[in-house]
DNA sequence: CTATCGATGTCGTCG
DNA sequence: CGACGACGTCGATAG
C-alpha cells in the first residue's frame, strides 16, 4: 500500500461527473490498484476514489496545467467501464509504501456468536463427558471458536458456522494443523458445527477426520430459556 | 491526519459484533477522531471503522493480551452510542502525522437532473412529432419529470431515472393513475426513460402499457455539444 | 428534529 | 455473471 500526502485537485467522470478543488489530502493506493482520496474528516467514505479493477498511469501535465502548478497527473482508469479519475498533484508532502500482505478479513459474530455462546453452555451436545476449555481460544492465525476436552481429556477444536461450507472446513483444518504442532495439546480432533452443512463441506470434513455436528438453534435457545427460568 | 501502519487485530461491538484477526493494516486517524482500518485491497470501505463523533484512548494491554504480543490497545468509543472499536497493536511499522486543513469538498454535476435537461432539449428522441410541455410538471403527489405531447397531441408523462428499477415504474404508475383522472389531460400514456432498465422493471412497465426508453447519456451529451457548437 | 430517498452506494447470497 | 436484498449503510433534503 502506498500512502501519499499531497496538495491536489481531482476530476471524476463515469456514472457522474465531479471535481475536487485544490487542497491537501491523503491518497491511498492499494495493491490491487484502487485509489482513495481522503480528507481529514467525515465518514469512512473517501471524497473520491476508483474501485478495482483499475490501472494507474502517471503522465506529465499539459503545459497549461503546468503553469497552474500541476507537477504530475495520475490517471486512474477502470478496466471494465469508462470510469476515470484524474488527480492533479501540485505538491507531494509525503510518499511512503508498505507491504501489507493478504488480509484474513472481517469476521462477523451475529448468529454465529450466539451459536458459540449456546454451544459453550450446552457443551454436552458434543457428547457425554465433554467439558469446555474456553471460547475464542487464541492462536497465531486467529481464535478457535470453542476449545473443549472429550470424556478422555483429549483436546477438541470446534468451528462454528451458521451455514457450513467448504471454506469453514478449510479454516478448521488450518487451526487443527497448527494446534497439532503443539505437543501440550496434540492430538487435537475437530468438530465442524453448523445450523446447516452443505454436502460438499460434509464430504470434505469427514474425509479429513473432522466430525460434523448439526446445531438446532431453536432447540438450543429453548434449552437456554428453560435453564434460566428454572435456576 | 495520522496514518499508522501496524500489525494489529481488532474487535467491534455496536450494531453488530465482529473481529479482525491479526494482520498488517493501515490505520487512519482523522482530525475529527474517526478511525479507519484499511487492508491492501477491496473497495473504499474500510475493514472496520469508527465514525465521528468519537474519542480514542490508548490503554495498556491486559497481561494475558500482552503475552500474546499486544503492545498497546486503542479503544475508540463513539460519543452518542455504545459503539466501540478496540484495536490491539502488536507492532507499529510506521506512524506519521500531517496537517491537512479543511477540505472544500466534492463538487458534483448532477446526472438525473442532467438527463432530464438533455431529454427536454432532445424531445424528438421520444419519437417523431413529440413536443415538450414542461419539465417538473406539478401534480398533487409530486412533479412529473417531463410532460410532453405526441404527434397526435396526446399527453405523455415521462419518468427519468439513471437506473430504471421497479420502484421507478411504481412511481410513474401513480402519476399516470392520477393524471388520467383529469378529463382535460386523459388519456395520458407513460414513458419510462433510463440509462439502464432492469428486466423486472421492463416487464412490469410493459405489462402496464408503459413504454421503456433507453437513454444514451454520452450520445445525448455529444448531441448537445454539437448543437451548441453549431449555433 | 424525524422521515424519506438517492448513491460513482458496497457487499453478500443465490440462481 | 446478473438479479436481489441487507447494510454498523451514509448523506442530503423536505416537512
């Protein structure tokens, strides 16, 4: 990612036409070529931007623009439409670049969080003698939803999804691979728990020795209500 | 504006709960206190953020977090709600600050308004012998974008959208129903004009006897340029 | 102030 | 790939 602080002006043409008068702004150029022009306030929405896929090209300014103080022009062109963003750079105050790598992305804990909470309380749903170690068990590549021990005291890593698909199985597989390198924990077995498990995900999981567990959300909520009412 | 490049993890609680696993990201702290967490790809939307008004507070990590490598925690709290963003900073790779000043903001050239203007000038695009009655023709439930007459002198109500979807057809239908109650105007036919018309909108419109007209914005702009250059 | 609507909406899911 | 609905929607405008 490249971050440039510069006095600049900009023009956008595409679904509409718009322009930005000269001011000092932060320009973010992402690895996929997308460009964001941010001011020092407002919401998360940039003043102007170009979404990927797009390409950026540095061109010399027209003589007339050069006279107005434009040192360099960035032409950002979308690859699938005729959307185009042109940035007139008048003065670059800072220009830095950093290698960020791929991002694992945001994990939303909606129903999934509630399922996790319920299963942590009703850990016996996993089988007789199961006990909870902790929720959000930390690892270097992210937290495991639930860590438990079975009746024999062996570790069990549980990945919870609302809808169980292949990527969830892959995620659990990565956790298991990592956890099984730890001699204090190994052997760690896996449980893929979801309200709904797609056939392909089930096949992949079982092929890897991961147990699949269908969760009855309504039933679990009912059990919770019952226990809170009784005790 | 402060720009920090750091290996970090984050948690958000508010309208939903979500977390970001550890990764290297760009953190933007704006003058109004708002915070944006960007990855090196995707669109202009940050992975996570806090909108103003909000306050940021640096706190020391819990001992347990410290063991996991958390050097510093940023707690960003919204001032009017209980939205909260916590960022675990593991390693700060860069931390810079720049004075940007107030931004004059984006200046837009309207699109729907421009389409209306262009079609009013180029009313012959509707068909031979069409004439303009007026733009923004007033009715009790709001103005009709363009009122025209066809070659036979019959009234035609035109609804203009950039993207024609079902709600636009519904809107025009309401106008037509009202206008056709007026014996001085009736019968009034309808034209749904847009740069792009969704299939469902087209089906609905044609089922109701409303004609669909695709508008070529670029072409219309070109025609305008030509006429202004010629005369 | 709230209600409504448009957006360079963006983002997921499903067919 | 395209349609459809949800969004931590955001933001402007009318009432």
